[in-house]
C-alpha cells in the first residue's frame, strides 16, 4: 500500500497559541502544562486503563499548521544557526514527507469532563489544536539510551539570555489564580530565545510579542537580556 488514512483520536489544548514560542523539544519547560482531550468514541475509560502507572507518554501527532506547505529534502536546523542544511530525516523539522511528529510528555492525571476523557500533561512542546494520532507509554528500559549519539544536537540547548519583568507585568502575573506559574513559564520560554536565528545577530533593541494561554505578552530584547514590558488578557 502506498498510502494510509488515520483517525484523529484527540486534540491538544496548549498554552502555545502560535509556533513562535514553542520550545525546540519536549521536556525543556516543565511548567508548560496542557491537556489531551479524547473525544468519542475514544473517550472510553477502558482505552486508558492502566495508563496512570506510567509517568510519561509518547504522542504521535500531526504538524497541522505547516502540513499544507509540503516537504523538503533539505532543511536548516535552528540549532545550527539556520545557515547549515541537513537532510530532513537527520532533523526533527516539520517539513516532512508525512507531516507527523513524536513527542514525549509527562502524564499528570486522567479525568473525565462530561463525555470527554482528559489527559493532563506537562513539559509539552505542542501547538494548541494539535491533532493526536496515537498514544504509547514511555518505557525507560527501552526508550532511555544513555550511550546514544545525538549528532549535532547532542546536548540540551543553552542560552545566556536573562529575563526581567516590568513592575506592571510582574503584578499581572502575581494576580493570576488560574495560571499561577505564568511568570515562570514566560521566563523559561524567553530563556530559550525563540527568535529566528538571523535576528539573534542584531545589536539594536528588538520588540516582540507572543500569546500564551489567553495572554498577550510583549517584550524587548537588548543583547542577551529580555525585558517583559506588558501583559494583557485577550478578549
């Protein structure tokens, strides 16, 4: 068979409303919490029986936002500064022959919400609305290979970016009850330096904005310093 059709078993609810702010890999920001909502007929208690004995799960998902853009045999990994080309199968780039991805996430809890089944997750790197095709348990004895070679991404990315908040932005975060981890989430996202590689070489002050949950966050970048200037709630 040359092609297959797959069913979407559920959808991700994520704080990341745009691709721009998403960390490069899962697990880099533990405070990034989200939900996998399973809809009927997959919202069946039997389908997740025993799943809570596993701390982490593999999610097979669709790059739904970029799927229509097609694929490319060569891509420019951000990890290499966006200037070096690598074969798409030597990277985790989104522009693949089949636009599917694999992400390992921490399972926090499972609960019912009316006729839906919800898996609460943390450490996610998934865009809001991401379609999920399958769930598999993470098996430490088979999936954690300490002697494996990581190629050009052999260690977790590190930046020297500092993060500060204006007084109004800090007060906004402190007033949040639904998302008490908001300030820490913003700080960790910005420390990852989500800017395109070509903009990281510029010396002039840069202004950016992003959406996390239903908040609009604005900040400036000066050298290796991020300063959050304003946070507002979207209507």
